[in-house]
C-alpha cells in the first residue's frame, strides 16, 4: 500500500505514503503507534493512523440513485 515510517531521535515518528509525509506522531501517540505496528499488519495500521483507508462503501455509494 506504500506506507513507511521512521523513528527520529526527538521521539517523533513520521509516516510517509509513497514518499510523501502523511503525518507526524509525537508523545504518547508515538508509543501507542509503535506498540500497534509491531503486532499487526504494518500497512493497515499506518493506513488507519493516517486516515487513508477505504471504508468499504465506495461502490455502494456510487450506484445510489442520489449520486447518479
């Protein structure tokens, strides 16, 4: 999916998507993210933390009469 993350000496984490910075995490959020990314599928975790993930209803919404 194109996500990557890097830890920095100041304690922050930068999450990138296809080489462009998507978000920066600092403080307690960094610790929660690192614990979660090591346990589950890293790409899905990073997609969720950046808000860049599909919700599953795109195809349904496209065919709704209001959206035609």
